[in-house]
C-alpha cells in the first residue's frame, strides 16, 4: 500500500501493494499468499505492546477487509482525544473498494495491540478531511485528518515534531516505525502490533533513490522524509500506511510510499509532519 508504479500510459499496482489495496472478496479469489502467524513481525522488526505506543490506532472496515484482523487495512496516529491523522491514499476508492462516504463501518480502533482480541475501543468517524492537493502520481500531499465521534480514552496523543531546529529530524538519528502490516513483503500480515528500528536518512539519499520522473514517485524535501537502513532489511510494508514514524518520542512522519519492503537502496518514504502542519492545524 505504500507505492505506485507507472507503466506506459497506465498506473499499475505491483504485488508490493496489491494485496493491501484489494477488497476482501478479490483477495480471497487471488489467494496469492498465506496469512502471517499471530506473532509475525514487520520486516526486520519485533512485536511491541500497545501500552508502549498508545498513540497508534488501526483503521478498520470489516465489510471491506473481513473480520479476522478486525478489518484492519491502514493505521493512523492520535494527536488529540478526537483527532487522528493518517495518509490520504488510505481513504481513496482504490484502497477502500468504494467511495469513502459509502463505507458504512469505517472505524478507528484505539488501545488494541492484538487485532484478534476484543480489547480497546472502536470509534466511528464523524468527519474525514482528505487533502485535496494529494497527488497520487508523485505521492505529494499524502495526509488526512479524521474527527472521531467520541474521545479516544484508550489511547494517548503523541507530540508532533515541528520544523526548524527540531532535532528529531536529524539525518542519521534513530527512529521507530509501527504498524500491523505485511511482515515479509508477500502478503503475510501480522495480527499483533510491531515496530522496526530504522534511521532517518539524508534528503540527498532520498532524492537519489526517487528523483523527479521516477516510476515510483518523486521525493520532495519540504513534504517528505525517508528512513531505513543502508543494507536494507528494516522497513514498513503494505498495510502499515498511515502509521507513525517516531523519533525522540515525537511524531516525525506517516508511512506513505516506497519501492519494495526493506530493499537496499529503496528506503521507505514518509509524509513529513513539519511539512503538513498547516493542513493539520486547520482541522484540529
């Protein structure tokens, strides 16, 4: 769910993201990959407890994605008791399998680390703002804000990293990415929350990996950042979209796109929080 590849006159969804985008009925017909074991972990990551990261929430729709994992298809981040930020592409028709307004059971799930458990809190979304400037071709402007019908009492908001001198964005610094997505890059989805340790990478490396005109998307310094490890092997993957990239206890990015899962030379790209603060502030 994190990147789109251009082929000729058409934009095609490769295996890297196809499983995360297709509705449940189509996935059952394709049956291209086995489910993950209950304790499966993200590429290069490990299971973590929801109590240690109470700001991450799951976006769910059982009608579209089935009941096995609470209908989880993307993630989001709690920034106030009634506000969640995620990425715009999670709310597109291509991902939801229907127009946003037609998905009747769209929920935010807070405080549930294991998606097979009944713990935590399921909350209806009363309003969704999807960035009208989101560009699915370049992947720019990938952000959305959800307003919850009632406060999330089973979660805790996270502090946002601002721009300027905030050292959370420092290249080479450690960061953690969280989610319930694919653990191997082949459609093997985790049931329990997991995290991977990565490093914030220099903009020059990100621009080199995804230059203007790239088939995957265009890295834009003011609204994106990338993270990973030089040798590969640690990364977010499909199903993790909208989830948090955290450094020094602050939110610096949202899982957005990339080429492959944990492949050397292809870091994950994130929506830079400091680059979308005006959009977020206008809706919170």
